C-alpha cells in the first residue's frame, strides 16, 4: 500500500517552492484578506495524508527539499464539527508524508447530519492567461469529498491515489468500448487529479454499462463507496434511479406499481464487490427486486444517510457543472477599472501617511493592481465569492494560503487577427478579446425560485459582464475594458414554474410603495459601484409581461434619480418576424449614452479614459433577450475601441466569427446557471442571423426549462441556500416536509410578520389592566378540542397575569378573527410531547423537531369573541365529535411548535416570542421544537405531564392512502430525478 501511495504522490509535474513567499502583514482582518502572509497566493498543490485520528494537509512541492519539509501542516480531527488547526512540522509525530496524495486545493469544509466532508479540487481546466503570463485562470472541473471518518477518508484518498496512477501509466490496449480508460491527450489543457467521473472512464478496473437502467456509480451504502459524489460536468446530474424488476411481484394497480418501481429512496441494492486491480471486469448485475405495495414502501423509513449523499452530490454538481472559475495568482472578482480605482485610492492614502511619516513597514498593499506585490493579498469582492461560507473555517483559522476563492459566471480568452489595411504591408494586428461574467451570490438561485428583489435590495440573477481588449499598435500596449450589468426587474414580483410560459405577477403581499423603497436602495448601491445607469427594459410592454413593465416604468418615474435613466425596448415587438437586425435602432437611440459613458483605456500603463456609467439591461429572465442586446452593445464599443488605435475599417467577418462565439458561450453559461439550459436565441448570437432551426431549438430548451423548474429546481435551490450559508441543514428538513424551500429573506420577513401579529393581538385583545407575560405564534387545528384536522393554521397564544388568550389571526388582513379567553385558575393540565402530523418522511417523524402540547381547562368561565359586522360578537361553545369524549365542562386546545431554524439570529422563520417588558425573544435559546415547547409550558404552568400529543402510530393510522400516493408521486418527480 505504501508503494501504491508513493507512486500516486508523484503524478504531477509540480513547480518548485515559490521563492517570493515573503512575510509581512496587511493590517486587515483575516476574513477580508485572502490570502495574507506568509504566502501571498493559495497553494497550487496540497498533500493529503490520512492518519488513525485525523486528516493532515500541507503544501506539496516537487523538489521535497529540506525547507519544504519544515513547513507547518493542517490537522482536521475525525470528529464532526471539529476545528481546523495548524501545527508545526516539528510536532508531526513521525507522519510519513511520502504516503500522501496530491490535489489542486481546497474548496471548503462541509458539515452535514452524520459527518463532515473536506471538498478538494481534483480536476481543473486552464482557461488562459489574463493580460499577464502569471495570471492563469482555471475552470473547476471535479471535486472529491473526503468524509472525515477514518475508513471513509482512507477510501476517498485511495481513490485519488488510484486516479493519479492511471494518469501516469502507459496507454492500455484499445478496447472495443469507449468506456474503458483511455489516456489523456498530450495537448489537453485539463488537469485531472484523481476522482471517478460518472460521465467518463477514470479507473481501469471498471467497464461502464451501456444501458441506462443501471448506474454503476450509484452506491450501495455510504460507508462502502464514495464514487457517487463525483461530478465534473453537467451530465453527471442525471438520474441515479435504479430500475427494479417486477417478476414475482404482487398484483397491484399500474400506478402504484410504477411508483414502486421508480422510487429509489426506499430501495437497497446489493453491495458492490471490489475486484482485483489486475483484472478488468464489469460490475456484477444487480439482483432483481420485486415491486412491493405502495403503503409498505412509503411506511419504510429511509435513513438520513441517503439524503446526505444526495446533498453532497448536488453541491458538487453546482460547483462542477462548468460555471465556476478560480486563479491562484490574482483576483478575478473585480474588474480592471475597479482594481485601478482601488490602487489609486491606496496610493493616495499611502502618500498622505508618508507625508506624516506614519507609513507602516507593511504598507505595500497592491491587491488592486493587475500585478499584486508578493506580500499583498486578494481584496475580494465578496458578492462574487461563491465558496466563502464553505471555506470559512480556514479563513477564521488564519489559514489563508489554503483559501482558493471561486467565482461563478463565465470566463473566456479568445484571439482574432486583423490584416493590414495597406495592400503593400503584410503586417497583422493580433487582438486578445476576453469576456468575464461575474454572477452575484446575493439572492442566488434558480429562475422560478428567485425573481425580482428582496428586502435587502438584492436582485435575482445579477451579473456584471466585462469585456477586455488587449491590442498592441505602434509599440503601444493598449488595454480596453467595458462593463455592463444585468439583473432582475427591481420590484417584488414572482412567477410560478408550472407551465411553459407562466405570466409574471406582482407580489400580492407587497405594496407598490414597498417596492419603490427597495428600488431606491438597490440603485443607491449600484450607482456607487458602477456610476450613472442607463436602464434598458426589454420586457413586453403589453401582454403577460405588461403588468411588471408598467410597474417598473412607474417606479423609475417616481424614483426621480438623475443617475438612473429608464428606456423601454419591447424586444419581441421590435424584432417580430425574427428580424434581430432591428436592434440597430436601439443602438442608434443610445449613441449619446455611449459617448457619455465611454470605456476604460490604458495605454502603456497610462490612463487615457475611464468608463463613467453603465448599461443595466433586463428582460424577464435576464437571459436570452438580455444577452443578445448586451452583445450588440459590446460589439458597438469594440468598433470604437479599435478605431481608437487606428483600426478604422477592420475585417468584420473575421471579428464576428470570434466575437459571436464568445458571446453565445457567455449567454449559455449564465443560462445554465439560472435556468438549467442553454440560452434561447443562441443562433443569432453565434451567427448574427435568426432562422427556423434556432426557433425549433428554442422550443426544446423551453420545455427543458419547464421540466427543470417544475421537478428538480426545488431541491437544487435548497442546496444553493445551504452551500452559501443562507440556511442550515434545517432547510432539508423543511424540504422533505414541503418538497420545496423558503427564501431565506422571506424567513426573516416572516419573523417580523409574526412579531407584528403578536403585537397587534396584544393591542386588540388584552385589557389595559392585564399585564402581558409572554406571547407566541404556534401551529394548531382551526377548531378547539381536536388534535388532528384537515385544516391547520398559525395562531397567537398570549399569556397574561390573569388568563390565556387563544387567538385566530388573519395574516392577510392583519387583524384578529376571533379569540378565546381562559382564566389561569381554570387550567386543569398541560400535556406536552411529540406532535407528529405526517409519518411520510423522516424529518416529520422526529419527535425532537415535532413537538407540541395540549392545554386543558374548565370551560365554565371561558369567553369567545369573533370579529363580526354586527354588535353581537360572542359565540356559544360548540361541541365537536372528539369533544363528546370529554366531560361537558372541559375543553382543550392543541398547539405545535413552529420549525426551528438556528441559522438566523432571533429565530427568524421560527416560533416568535413577544415580551411587553423587555421585547426579548424568550425562545431564542431553543435549538429544537422540543426545547421551545419546554420553555412555553414552563411559562404557563410548572406541573406538566409528558406524553405524546399525537404519536407516530396514531399519525400512521390517520394518514390516508391518497396522501401516501400523492407524496410518493412528488418524491418520484422532485427527488427521484
């Protein structure tokens, strides 16, 4: 085994240890500086070593000299939630680093239900050099998750080692199937560290089946196989469903049989038997599994491990489907002009400090420039730093040389040649054309889950696109830059994904004044960053999109901001008949704006001009129409830039061939990130012409987008929220319950709404002479004296010094519908315990997270009043079917604690507690529903009987076959791929 790992550690041609790793400090907090000293840039290669109790990491160098051996190393104990620690190499306890394996860096640390996972980069593709040979940009291709559990970690690292060995072996004999391992082409620009790829062959031990029915990478058990996590392309996101044979199955209905055959969540396939390395064999066929009755399948409890595996796969898919980029040597999250502005500001500050003789010795912070000093770091634009939350344990520990910032968007470096204008001269001019799109992580997500704006004034699908032109003429080195932005219409609006062309609608729970207020905040932020805006709205002015366009127009008028100009261009009307050449009319109308904004021009490091404004373009999706118009704007500016260096009449055909391809690729990348398919109207962007073939292709893409938004985007959205740190693992419990996840911003707003409901109830119901002790929002049946019902609602429960108030509240109208007052002296008992309403998924069966209580009282003194339109508003107590079992003078009410999400301070999205004395949330320390219930019942009465409110068996009896069938179908469509 040691020889095996020693070979694996030599699979890369690695650079020697950098000689410019000088020391110093930056004076900034660690979380804002990536990376500071002693090493200026992230390590390009790291060594991974598994010990009995920890995973050890250190930088890897090819020379293995004494200086490299004296470095510190990182130790991550095999304990869930353990801290990352840096230790001196002198205290390495005899670690044998010759057995280590090599990877390209660390993406982050992931903590889930049963274990933590270290995500390491094992494959990358070089995109090119950004204005300097040392500024290499990479596309992230493959990630390996290493579970921080001894046996699993060894298995994952051994898999990396086997991949390293295959990359250094001589080519095997050509097989009759393309699924057998083939060597990498010698001119390949893709660097691959070892990890099995579900879309291509990566190990000589396996021949992949040509049938779609069986995926050999699908695991049997998480503790025996980790290849299920691997993904390095969008294709790897395909279904992992295992087909089930139906021979010998019982006679059941076709629908139930289909669901039983397709639902993989409750199936267990036979354990894969490892085969010797020397033998190349196919995987053994899976044993047939008979179809079972639907009820027995659904009632079978699937382990949480299955959900954990799916989460890891989805996170890897998000980072490896083609739109993530990084660099070891410079910051890719900021534009050229932004870096120059930061550099000028830094130099000005340093000049003032130098005049005062107060300049520190570590003053050379040159991160804003295109050539950062060795002692400097990357001053990142955090809205484009997509793995910040995952890598935070390393940032907080000050381990900046291991921090690799990853950006989502698109990066392409192309080149075209312009022949000489003079027939006598054969001299050609080479032009480097680079496009960089940076997609914001604020309000990140997929198209139908994230629309419009949120309360923090962030819009969905916000992307800045920078085009950089590098051309040398007459010994003058010219660099041009032009910036454009796109973003969802800055209003509160939504659009459901159920349908091929669903209409966008304004949010019914928000007023126009509220939208206008956040619109002001949004433009106030972006104008500071980009200068005056010329907003170009490409959405329809009439029809389905007309209502949102009209509201945007009205908001822009009332905004009355001289730095925000608004222009409408109904793309579909203006280009009717697929006449996209009519976009030239829009360019003509914008000529004055082009002149006012200009572009960045640097000649031989001398600043010639700056861009003084930006085009903000949008349609409904900010994808297809937006990309076509932005490419037209960029082409207009390119011609201006070339004319500035004396290229007045370039060969348009040669330029357009490269230009159109670059912009079409850019549109496809942004579309895949937001909608799941390539951009519509891509044929025009690539060729400049719109034809019937492209129209038919758009129809196929539209259907694919509808399927994606309806059946798969909900889980993907929950994963995106989790990996960005917006939600905790509680989001997956919510997803299993609702099969969709809430917007984190909506959860914060919901907590405020609940607080207002408590405050309104206090003002409307509580007499002045009664002192409020506490108040909560809880879940319960609409009627009293029932525990299970078809109709549940959120209620407000107030505790005063004299009585309990059970309040039915109308959240839409913000008013009290009715209330029941129960004197404290009439309360006869409280029963608290598990309150399970659904046995269909593991999260809803957990008694710790599904808790409630029953409040029982003598009803002789209870008072019930309702909001009515007559002077009579009292009601007589009515008996329900279950109440007949109680004494005639007794009533009860059942309450269930709302879900607890510890991700947000002061229990955003959870049960809210209101105190009139200090306004504090008395449930803020509760991390589970059971703890919240304990705090509530102890506040009401000290003597509590503990027992099930509704136990699992009772919930199973009350669950109808229709409910099980409905849930099974949803699981099939949304979770089963």
